[in-house]
C-alpha cells in the first residue's frame, strides 16, 4: 500500500509555487505603487515635516517679536502724566479792553 500519492505531492508543490509567486507579485505591486505615490508627491511640490516645523518656529518667533514691539510702541505713544497738575495754578489775569483806533 502506498502512503504518498505523487499526484497530491505535485499539486502541493504547484500550490506552494503559486503562493510564492502571488506574494512576490504583491510585493512588486506595493513597490510600484509606492514609487508612483512618491513621484506624485514630488510633483505636487509639498514641504517636508522638517521644513514645516522650521517655518512654524520662525513664525512663532516673529509673532513674539511683533508683540514686544507693539507693546514698546504703545508705551512710547501714551502721553506722559502732566507735571502741571502738581504745581499750583497761576492766578488768572484780567482781560484788557481792546484799544479803539480813531
């Protein structure tokens, strides 16, 4: 009595080869898709995360500097407290009548 059937062995070998080929085709398809996606992104002229973070940090620094300069400008533009309020008021002078010309 034969314990192994050569037909089943051949079929198992064929299926193993088919699964290996399918796996290789899947990996190839992923590689092609990734290459196309990378090319498409490069054509879109997108920025990298590092570039974005650098520009964002520069913008935050600029905003902080602008806020500091605004506060400094407001301090320079606000009128100083009048010192005349601490002095005694001068007595009012009497108004003179205008001279008439004849």
